[in-house]
């Protein structure tokens, strides 16, 4: 077998097949051709690779299988793209020095710049989706963004696979292209240099997402340290200045940015040139000089922590961290955490995020931003925590997903603070907590109050899981979703929108209760046991009969009120209205009298008692009672998981019942209100312990027993 393979590879047989001028315009020939190339690449080894290249002296001058395969690198067919990437990785893993020299120098090396240029184009398309002004529903935009980011992440993993080969020349050419063509042009606008250098008209939130995701997936010391050096340049310059003032020496100073920027030496950054309507190159050394000038221009500060904090908050990544745009603020904080958590980061100012060089952020680390050789950034961490707490306390409230992600950041940073907040921040949190509790209490007057206990049980685990999510598995895609999720909801009453509002109120309250436990108890809470009120006084046969009723079943008419209802396909029918609440459940039943049993009826319609809104007597016809019936089925939304919004909710039902007198109509209205009030009282009793101010105290007492 080995001898036959060597024979096929020798004498240019394979090269002649590969280099033949095929017509790939029609049919599936391209797919078969690429599949053949991939199959050959999987069979060759370092020993047989020499049979596929042409050399002049010790220099490889031609590698037909590789160069011909690259012509299909941007093919529209996904299977062909995948095959080409598998082929290239097969080759990279068996190359010798001479072949690597051929691959990493022009013209073959153009492949890497083309790859990054294609990735950059996809990033521009992603940004266009995020900032689209078209009237699209949130669900569709989220779907489009997810598909686009999925393609981008696929490309990033391909770059990671190339770096994982471990060959220095391959790693260098990949890293330099990523830096010069994508990363640095994205970072330049974030550095706030006062001019739009390097901008590809990508919004800040998209740039922050792309850089964060790239560092998460691709990583590598050169990329990590280069990005950290640029983003933290202003901060580290202040650290360096303080070190000089304190020790008279910058050697080994945590503020010395030069080790981080070492990987950027002499890189030319390709940026857009709006005047020439093309591209131009900026040398990294020019950029660093510009940063030095900008930092020096602020040397009039007297070096006090207050002045330095004002300066830090105004420039670079910190200007976005303290932005009024919550999505940008969270995206910039996520990027900082991405840098701090990465094991490849060298010479990182550990005090920046409150940890020693050997500690991860989730360990018991010192207070972040509280010391940099004594005084430079004293008090900046409380400001970051305050920024996050302002997101929670924002009025009108931001979306629950944004609050959950904000809570995730708070938990992560509070663990570095020893779960401590300043008095001002505690006051801000308490205000936010009270707002969340009031919002939930308002839902007890809504049409979904009967589902609040179940929703608390359902969302409790989801919230706890979201807060405890490990950093390395958290996808920064949430920053893009947050950017578009704050669209206005139709203000018209509809049980579907009322359901979403109730679920949102539950989510936000659970988050605040968990954060309160974290702040004051140092841990998250397990799901509470909500006890139903005693049913001892409700154990009558009649109650059980009604509570278990279903369409077509028999029920006792008991205190049912006779009335009439008209159906579009069944005409006018004589029925009985039966309303009953038992514990936290309640039903309104319409039943026809049983033909043989005078005190029994056959159920023809059922409606949830809590969903009737306010029963209304017609102004012109005092014997008519109008009922609005919720038709929306919440189990449908629960089954869909993360897709909690419904783009086209069903319309609510309308029932109009006719009674023989105005007094009977009023009696029916009062009966519905009375039974609804009983049901609501049961729900309030069940939730009362959870809504009490001393709930955490009671939890601690139970734990001590």
C-alpha cells in the first residue's frame, strides 16, 4: 500500500491531475476535485510531501496541490470550504522548513491576508445587522445575528487550529495579519485618539464583541498581550509614573507597558482612508508616539487618586466602561475580564482587577482597583460597581436579560470585593431591590397572578445558573443581543404581553433577591419552598368537582347562575355560569344543564378565573356581561426555552353573557370578583414570606436550626 502511494505521488502524476485546466463552472466537478485533494492530503507524510513540491536548490518554487486548493478557499459551497481548510491543516502539520518558507512568503502567504480580509467583511456585515434601521422584529434580528456570528466563530476556530500547529513562522504570519488587518483597526477607535484613525465604521459594541470573541477563541500570547498593551496604555502609563515617583525606577514596574507591546513592533496597520476612498498603512510606532503625547498632555494632574481616576475614566477602554450605553459598558467590562482571565497574559497590572498574578478573578482576591503601588486608582472599583448598579436601578427599567448579565458581572466583581459595597452603593442597590419588589407586587393585580408561584419556581434555577456561569463558557454575543432587545412593546392590553411583563417582573425580583443574599450572606439562595395555604376549609365535594372539571365533564351546578350565550356556529344556548376559586387555582365554567340530572351540568367552556380582567356590564344593555378571556398558552413559551417572546400572540377571547335581569347580571359580576379575590389572597399568602423585608433573616434562622 505504501509503495503504491509513493508510486502515485512520484513522477508528477498527482501534480498533473491537480494542475489540469478543468471546467468547474457546471456540475459537481468542483466538489469531487476538492474531495480528491483532501483525500490526498490526508495520506501524505513529511517523507512523501517532497514528491508534491518542486524545488530549485533548497527553495520550494511550486506546490501545485496547495496553490490550486487555495483557489477554492472562498467558494460559496460550505462543504468545499470545509474540505479546503481540512486540507491546509493536514499540510501545515507535516510541512518541513522549506515548505513552510514557501507557504509563509508571497505569493502563497496572501492566503492568510485574504482570510482575515474575508473575516473583516463578515464583521462589517454583522455590524450592519446590529445597527440596522429596518423595522424588523427582535426575534428575526437575533436569528440573523446568531447565524452571522456563527460563521465568524467558525473562522476564528480555523485560525486557532492554525496557531495550534505550533510552527513559529505560521503563527507569526497568522498573528500579524490578524493584528494589522482586523484587531488593531478595531481597537484604534476605542483608544479615543481624537481622530477616526483605523475606523471601518464599525460600532463600538460590535468591535468590543469581535475582539472579546477573538481573544476567547484564538488567544495566543502575542494577541493577548498586544491587545492588553494598547487598551491599558493610559492606565499603565499612570502606574509607571507613580512607580517612578515612589521608587525612582520603572524596572519591573507593573505599569511598564513595553513587554505587552513587544509583539506589536513594526506592525503596519491597514486602515480606511476616507479621503482617498481606499486604504492606507499606519505604523504601530506612530500610534505609540501618539499615545505618549496624549498621556503627557494630561501631566498637569497633581497625581492624586481623584485626578487620576478622572483621567482614567475619560480615555481608552475606560471611557466605554463608564458609558451611558449599557450594552457598551458591559461589553467593555467583558473585554477587560477576558484579558484578566487569560493565562497567556504577561506583565498584567494585577491590581487592575484585584488579583495577584497567580490568581484567577474568581479566587479570593484583593479588592480590585483599590491599590496600584499605593494610591493611583483608589476608589475606582466602587465606581465600576456603581455603574453596574445604575443599570439595575435604571428608570424606566432595562430589559431582564440585561439585568441578568449585569448581575453576573456584579457577582463576579463582588467576589473580589469580599462581597462588600460602599454605603452609597448599598443604598443604590436597596433602591433597585425595592423597585423590583414593587413591580412583582403590582403583578398580583394582573391577569397572570395565578402563575406567579410556578414562574418563580421555573425561573429560580435559570437565574442561579446564569449567575454561576463560568467565565470561559460565557459568550459575549449577549452584548449584541442587548443592543437590539430594548424595542418598545405594544402598549395595547393583551394577555400575551401581560404574561411577558409578569415573567420579566419575576426574573428581575429573583435576581435582586439573589444579589441581596450574595451581598449580605455571601452566597446564593436555593429555590424556596412556597407553601400553599391550607385547603381544609375547601375540601367539599363541590369544590373538588369544579376544580377537576374539564371540557365535556359533568359538574354540580350548585350556586351556578343561569344565563344565555350566542355562538357563531351553534346559535343561542341556555347555560349556567359557575365561578369557583380553590387555593391558588380558579375557574370560570359555562355548563349546559344535564338532560336527565337536574343538579348536574355538562361543561361546554372553561376560562381561568385570574385571566378575566375586569368583568364589565354593558352600558346600554344592563343584562349583558362582557368578559375578556386570556387565550395565550404559556407552556408554549416555556417549551421554547430562550425564545421567551412571541412575535404574533393570539388575540384574547371575548364572551358576552345575557342574564334575565340586571340584578342577576350584577350578581354574576360580583361572584366573579369575589372568587377572584379569594384566589388572589391565596397567592399573596403563598408569596408573603418571599416578599418580606426580613426574608433573608428567616433563611439564616432556618439554616441555624
